[in-house]
C-alpha cells in the first residue's frame, strides 16, 4: 500500500562543503497518507503502521502530520525497521491512532 506513494522530490546537486573539488548529493523522498483505523495493526499495548518507502537509506528526515489539524504528532514513536521500512507506533490504551501523512526525505552523499 505505502510503496505506491514514493515521490521524487528533486535531483538537486549540492556542494558538500568540503572545499577542494567538492562533490554532489541528491535528495529524494516519499510521502503517503494513512487512516485512523484499518491501516493500523494491534500488537500488545501498541498500534503500528509499517511504511515501506524504498529509499535505500538510513539517512532520513521523517515527519508525521495529523490529517485533521495539520499539527505534528508528538506522541508517536518512529523507528527504522530496515533500510526501506519505517514503523510508526502509538499506544492502544488510550487509543492514540490518528489519520495523517508521513513525509520522508533522504540525502545521498
């Protein structure tokens, strides 16, 4: 489900700041939405969503946005499951699931 939401943010070339001959980097990203019920899986005391982004990187900046108020969610835990998967976790009691958007940006040096 989440695999289809991959977007290319840019192929911008950035100076690496090292002086000398410098270098280039590229920025790419992923964005997708999720709902407050069926996208979540219950596991013990937590609900979670595994987001497969296929960016092949641990160098990610990850943001979560609430779909109803556009406020960043501060009670969610984000963990990297592997180089291509991020897990969002929230408490199940009280039920803290929410509808929202995940944005992942990665920098390749």
